[in-house]
C-alpha cells in the first residue's frame, strides 16, 4: 500500500480560481512534508515545505498540515495557466531522509 | 540554484542490454538519489548515496545498480535491461533541506 495517498488524480480549474490538493500519510514517522511541481518535460521542483501544524502561506500558495491526522493540503488561489502541471506531495522522516512521493495530481488551469 | 544535470536525456535500449545513466551535480551536496517515474506511481526511490564510494538501496532496487565514484557523479546501471524498466529516471541532490532534481532521462527498452 502506498504510504502517501494523494487526491484528486486530476483537477481542472478556471483561470483565477482556487485549486486544492490533498495528501494523507500512513506512516507516523513522517515529520517533513513537501509539495513539488513538475511541468511537462522537466524535473520536479520544490514548491513549499511544511513541518509544523497549521498553515504556511507563500504568495498565492497556502499549505496546511495536521500531524495528528497526517493530512497535508495545498491551495493555490488565483490560478494561472502557468500553474498547469503535475503536483506531488512528498514526505520524509528527516531533512536528509529519502522522500516518499504520492501518486501526483494533474492540474489544468483553463483560460 | 542547485544544478543537477543528467545524460543522456533519452535513450532506446534493447532487452538484455546494459544501460548506464549518468548524473552530475556541481553544488558539493553529499546526498544524491535516483528515482524512477511511472504514470500513476509518482516517483519511487531506486538507490541513494550520502558519500562517495558508497551507495544504499532504496525502495525498488531490484534490477539496478548504482555507482558514486566522486561527490559530483552518481550513475545508475541496468546490467540486463528489461521491458518493465521503461520509465523516466530522475537524479536529485540534497543540500540538507531540499532535494533538487535533474531534467530526467527517458528510457525506452524494446
């Protein structure tokens, strides 16, 4: 069973809309959570990290972590066509530990 | 920004042949990783290394070997390529906080 479950599998939002992604872990050793974004033909790039309970906001991106339920989410407000990409949740037990990735969510922002 | 390069960017190999994928980083990062990406599975860790001349098995090491001859270089070796190893392969390095990925190598085994 995948240790990091991500939903939805795909998502389509209108330009200017809100995109939301969810991720749940089954391993309580995971303490570090990341969101990565991958544009077509490129490698993944780190978007945000969140290590403490609560919200973390960076520009149009907000991540939320609930360690008790091992649930992490990402919200993109005012979505732009350039946000169209694959989004991955990833978790690890330390900053140097291997990352365990979710299956990914394909986001399409429609002009 | 950390620079990780991979070569080749794409490769077609025959079943049973030997394939070597190369990764180079110029940031003096100790940790390096090899992942494969398949549709529906995200990225899965094959091998990793935290020091030159030493490698560790990741979550799916079967059918792969790794080599870390120097801090900058990390190779992934498929001794006997199989159809199931068709995938996109990513190398990454870690600065102690964040992993930086290369552009990937698309491997097709026929």
